[in-house]
């Protein structure tokens, strides 16, 4: 598997364990992207953090976070500018659809 197709497929860091993990998740990455996107869309302008999405979908945060990165790079979601505390008290990005994001967030893929 090549990293040059990321974010359309699961990425890796070129290390054997990372490559193996990307290959393991590859069949589920597309469907998970769609499920995560639907969860964010359903939240409307209030958005959802990665932890909130994981809780809602009853999935591990580790399965969700890479999908939000991929969706952001594809410009299907954007940083709302809002932050909410996650379970460990740290501030987390609240993801929204681009139409709900501040104009600078919807055009900045970084």
C-alpha cells in the first residue's frame, strides 16, 4: 500500500507496524469516513469532537481520529474554531461541515 493515495486510503508512516495497521484498517477506512462524516453532519453547527464521535458511535477514539484527519484533508469537514473538553480535561477541536465553519477554517486544509 502506498501513502501517496492518502487521505483516500488509510495512511502509514513507512514503518512496518504502521504499514500493517494501515493495511488492517484499509477495508473499513472508507465506510468509517462516511459514518464519521454523517455523525458530524447530524450535529449541524454545534459539531462534534473526535471523542464525542467515538462515544456516539461506540468506537475507539483511535479508529475515529485518523478518519477526521482524512476528512479534513479532503475538505469535507473543518475546524469550527470551538473547543470542548474531552474526558481527560484537554481541549478538543469541534469538527463541523465546511458550511458551518468560519470562512478561514473552511479553506485552510492545515
